[in-house]
């Protein structure tokens, strides 16, 4: 199968330097391997979205010289596919309704790799169409008590026992919105994604995604998790923290900084255009020299 990568931002604000690192890493790896590179807008969480952000993101990527190989995919057009996947899991008796609040979960005092771990309180409820109320209960997937392993392109073998480290996780929220973990798995398969290059903040999500892929009979891409850019307090740059948006008036300066952050060689002379920058960056791209954080 030919290489196919993607960049999948959420429209919760403008792109910042951390976004550029993830976009650049995925783009360079795809182009170095003579593959396709796609953009997906992950707009499945309306309460967190900022009006106009999706268009601004696409415009910024264009101004920075990124070239994508297919029309942009919007997850908000994919709800039927997500619901179909839930039906498949339901038929396998892998879903159950959960009415636990966040405070209910925290009260159990079980700690996982991402905070309070779900203790399985509602697992015996199962799923009953006659009683399922989307506005009152979430849908969780039953997780098996066995390790999920994968080989990360930078970090080597990663292993996680989801049941012990995370607990049964949500696929559809109590407010009726589909969860990221489900949507990303369905859309990676739909778009034929073979290689996922993204930030290390999603490293602990990968075993859950692989588990879902296995339960749904979907292919598993190769994963590479890039080091994260942080602010002066050591916090990951994010839209939520109000990280400075990229300056589209002078893209080459930011492109050079991102390339240097990824440990790649810089052009001997300042590029005259974004096209000149990308020609150099693609030719000299090597995952092997990215620093591991």
C-alpha cells in the first residue's frame, strides 16, 4: 500500500507553533516517502469550536506552502459512519450505557495514565435500545485485560494495558457527541491512512485506537509521535492556553524554526520562498535524527 499521511487539527482556534511542528513532521514524512498527505478537520465538538477557525487553519496551511492531495475532510460530515461503527460494536456486546458523572469516577480514587480511571461501575448495565437515552448516558466500550503493543517510529515498543491504565473508555458522550477515539479510527481507515505522525500528547491514546481497530476489523497505521513544543512554564503549546498564532506574513521564519526544532539540517542560505524551503526540507528529512522527548 502506498504511503498516506494526514494532519488533523480541531477548529478550536488558530494554528500555533506546536501545530506547525505536527503538520511539518507529517508532511515531510509523507513527501519523503513519495506518499499522499491529507487534511482532516476534526469538527465533532461544537462547544469547543471557534467560528471561522477551520477556514483560518486551511488558509494558514496554504500560506505556509503545504500542498494536500485530496479535498479536506470534515468530520462533521461523517456522523453516519460513526454510528454504524457503534452498531457493529453493539452487536458484539462490547458497548454499555454509563450514567456516571466525573465526580462519581473521581470518588473511587483510581488513578490511570490520564487521571482518574473509570472503575467499571456501569459495565453490567449493558446496552438496551429501549432504555438508552443519549442525553442521560454515555456509551463505553468493554476493554480486555491484556496489553496492547505497537512500535513507535521514534520511541520503539510502547505497551499499555487499557483496562488497568485507562479503564473502559467513552465512544459517545452523554451530550450525544461522538468521542475523538472513535472518530479518528473510523476516518483513518476511511481515508486509507498508512502512517500517523503527530504530537507525543497523543501517545497514550494510540493503544485505545489500536484496540478499536482490532474490534472493528480495521487496519492499523504505523505511528510516530513527535516531541512537543512547550511554553516557558513547560506546558504544551495549545489553543486552550492561548498560544500565539502563527504569523502568516512571514512563514519562512516559523518554518525554519520548526525544522530546527525537529533536529533537521537547515538550508545553507535563507530560502527565497516557501517552495524553496520545502524542496530542501523534503530532500533532507530524516526521522532518525529527531530528538526524543
